C-alpha cells in the first residue's frame, strides 16, 4: 500500500538528488536538512517506510583511518570523496555499512576532534543554516569546522560542503533498492519530477559566464550603493554592489566594485569568482582565468571555477587546456549535466570522438529529457564517421524538442552521407517548416532535389536560398547547377558571375559543369 510516508520519502529523495546535483552551494547546504530528516530525526523517514518492508539497507563506503595526534591544534583531515566507495582511491578498504555504522564513520579531523558523518550533517543543518540559522556554532568543535570553511575563503563553497555532497551520494545509492521497491508499489500514483529541457548551444558562447554560481541577490543597485556609502571599507558591501551591477548588465561597474571587494579582502573567494564571471562577460578571458585560478587555490575542488576556466580557455582557442578544466569539473561534480556535456564537446574539439560519445552518454543519463546531450553526441558520432548512429541520436532530439530546426538540418546532412536522399529531403522539409528563413537548408534542399531528378523544384529551393542569403556561396553554386539541369545555361552563367567573388573554388566547379 502506497502511503503518505512513502510519498514523502520519494519526494525527499528526489529533492535531495536535485540539491546535490545543483551548482548552487546553498542548495547543497539545504541537503543537510533532508539527510537529517531521512537518517537522524526521532521519526526518521527510513524507519517509517521500511518498518513493514524490512529491506536490508546497506551503505557502501570506504573505511577511514585518520590518525589523531594528541595535543595537536593544527591537524586537519577531510575525507571528501574518499567516503564514497565509487570515487575513493583503489587502495581504500570497502565496507558495507549499516545506518549506524555510516553515521559513526569519521570523515573529518580538525585539531584533536574527530567529526563523524552524524556531526557533519548536524553541523550543516543546525549551525550553518541548512535548517536553522544561528549566529554562531554551538560547540568548539563546530567552530573548528567554521575555521576550515574560512580557510577556504568562502563559507558557502568550503570543503565541508563537498563532504556533505559525498555523504549525500552514499545515502542515495544505499537507499536505491528501497526507493525502487516503493516506486514499483506506487505505480502511476507517483511521478518523479521532470527536468526542464535545455536549449541547444552548438558552440561555446560568452553567456556561459552570466549564470551566477551563488544564491539569488535581489538587492537593487541604489540600495547596494547606500551600503557602500555607509561602510566603504566593508568588502561584502562592494561585493553586493558588484553582483547588482552584474545582474543589470553594467559590466564595467561590476568589475570595479568586485575588484574593490578583493582589494579589501584578498582571500574573498566568492568575489574573485564573480569578478571572473564579469571579466568573462566582457571578453577579458585571460583576466577571468586569473580570478578562477585564485578561487581554485582556495577551493581546489570547486566545480564552477574549473568549468568557467574551461569556457575561457575555449574562447581563447586552447582546446587541450579547456579539456583539462572540464574533466575536473565533471570529476568534482559527477552529477552535473553541464560539466559532462561540455566535457563531451571538448573531446569532440580535440578529435577524441569515442570519449566524446561516452561523456555525452553520461550527460544523457543525468538528464535524459535534455536534447543537448543527444544533439552533441550526434555531432561526435558523425565526426567519427558513424552517420547512422548520429541519425539515431538526432531522432531522439527531435522527439524531445520538435520545434528546433538544427536537428533536422543535421539529419539531412547525415542522410545524404548514407545516400538516403528521400530521408534527407524529408528532414530539410521539416527544418524549413520550423524555420522558413533557414537559408542553408534551402540551399541543401536544392542540391538534394537535383540528385532526385527534380530540377524545377531545385531551382525554386535555390532561389529561396539566395533570396534569404544573397552572399551564401553554396546557394549560388547549387542554384547555378539547378539552372543548368533545367536547361537555362544563361542563368547558370549569371550565378557563376555572382559566385566568383564569393568562392573561387566553387566558381571553378560550376564553370567545369557548364563547360562539360
């Protein structure tokens, strides 16, 4: 029987999964409250839903062996990915842990205090604002964790949050059998949340820098200016003003304010990151990279800094450097769709098409309702000489997003490569239905109609192409061939004269056909 507790359990896991995959540190922080609700509350959700089912729940972890030195106050140990058996180094000992064993696992040692999974969850949910907000932590050992966060420069992006992300991954995997059992029993009574499809972006664009990594800052510019006027030496006031400017698109002012924030507080990681974004929006990619390097020096495992470093390197034409950055982003955020998708594009850019396909497949597993991974996987397949597999991926794209013209355009190209001209024509027809002013499609349609023996229709398609794009060389070449096939040599010669200043090689090809 599917109960209210069952539904709450499934919704909690869905919510936890989304928050752990988020690039927003505040979302990760809020995940601590969900973990507490699942594992630690007096009426914890696991017990409510498993009381009658009695499934054996185990969490696959690695056994930590931190050494605590008596009297040491400078010692620091953080397990982070070493807790998760799937991401830990191969030499670590794997164990199958009960809930109590998992909660007792030591994942951090600060000074002389060993912090367990239980303490990390409670620290983040109680002391750092995951559930309740307190002005200061309640215990000295919690203050030690805050000190570690401050060492990383930005509390919201500290190593403790990354540890929380690792704990969440372990919990989700351990609860997977129970989750699947309840979903099976629920049937149509429960539908998991769907992801919003992402629009296609076939290449790196500057707008990648425009999405803030941190939570929403809604204070308007005028209010933030008042804050700066009241406390001119407060770096947070300049930071808030910089974000307000950035949100309004006033990039020069954003750079100035964020620059002042890091001048007043050189270790201000958030300000360095936002300054990097602002510089990237201005096209100052070298300067942006320097800011992201500073962020990474404080928080080496912070995925957005690696991701945007990859974007900046792409814009500078440094394909291998970009690849290294995207690999790190995907490694440190293994459930981040954009990181895997951009990694796949980077592999395609360096000609490693098999690896590109693998990365895009991983992205599709993370968000199967986004067409972008399938679109970019098709590009990798096609570039690697696998037109049929490219067509399969593109068919998925058009099912997910039938109002995009680019997938139909690429379907036509791949079909031509396989000699499937009728299929290519159908794809081009669909592309022009979605986007009637798509000149390149009309030009390709002209060429396909010629192959299919329809010169008059080819002429009409070619004329539409040159009307839409008078300087599109391929359109004039194809139209010239169509005129020739339709018996209008004089009009073919006219297209030849138009083509000569646009594409000398294309003009030579057309001339050879006119003279043959």
